[in-house]
């Protein structure tokens, strides 16, 4: 309740009213007043109060979820804030809070702070909406796989998509593409093994990419040298042949794979199934 109390204190300071408090704390009245506030902390606390007022009672939101919320902070920093922008961000946030119970890891300031301790500046709090924007498609992809009798790991699939692209699919300088960062010949190998029909274009679709990553991981997991998620990640990042040579002591683990494991281990502590 700290933010709510602080917000009420701010209201007493900035709104001159003679009516009762129920009239003063009116959502639409405050919504129109917010853009005129110059002080960031005052604006932030009132934005938090407004969000709480406009949220469904079924969404459980704690003060700490709002006090350092990057979306509200961005609104408070905007010198040309409009009421439409406020409502747009609020709608996004409501969906974000609802999706947090859907069974997939949600990137948050706390998680990003944990990751950046082991790999500085790897992720940014400002990009949290980008990191979580395809959760619905990933969940849908894994649910459809379960119907087919598969056993996909939504958290691990999202982790790979995050580490590979930060949820910004592209073609890198080595020619690897899409959310999975793969190539056509690798896709063709998966298609032959599982009877799937993935294309290179599909790798830019989060739903199809999530399913492709599942099959890729399934193929990796069947190798006798793969014993845990760290092995799976090394094989995904570096190739199964290199993993085998590493396990036999013929190759040293590259820094990129070491970083991949560090980020994976950090994220695993926050997996929805943990």
C-alpha cells in the first residue's frame, strides 16, 4: 500500500478540491491531469495509482511490481505524455500481468539484473516488452505440440529465442536466421527426421520457430553425450560434433558457449516450472 498512500499524499498537494475524496480520486479526472505534472516521482506514483484503479480485481499486483516498473518509468520520463499513451501502456501492462501466470518465464527487472551480474549489459530493462511480446505464440505452439504427444519445454524454448535474438529475429553475419538462428540445411535435417515441413521463412514466425526449436532440442537430447540442459545448450550453440569432442577432452569450450550456460543457469532459477 506504500505507493497508494504516497499517491494520495501527492493528490492532496496538487489538486485543490472541496468535494469529497471519492469525487477527487476520479480515474478520468486524474488521467487528464497526469500529463501536466512535471515532477517525475509525483507523476510516477500517480500513474501507479491510476493503473491500480483501472486494473481488474482478478489481477494480483504488488507495490514492488509498480514502483520500479519500466513502462511506468518511461511514461513518467515522457515530457509530451498524452492520455492515449497512458491508456495504451496500461492495456499492455494488464496483459503482461495476466500472462505472468500462463506458465512461461517472464523477463522482468529482477531477472535482467540477475543475468547482467554474470554477463554485464546482456539484456536491457527498456526492452522487457520486446522480450515478452511473443509469449502467447510460444505457449500456443507448445500446447499444440502436447496434443501431438510431444513434451516441449516452453521455458527452455523461450530461453533459446531470448539468447539467440533477444526476440528480434534476423540474419546474422554468419548466415544464421530467425528466432532459432539456424540455416536451411539444418532445417531440412529436422524435416527429414521428424516429417515436419519447416521453411526458412518459418524461422521468423514465433509459433513455428518455437515448434522447430522443440524438435531440434529433441534431436539433440537423444545423443548419448547429452546428459542435461547445459549439454543441450552447448550442442545447440556449438554443434553436437563439437560437444562430443569437448566431452572427450579434444576441444575447449568457447567463451560464447560458456556465456550461454551462465545465462541459462540464471534463467533456470526463474523457470515457471521451478
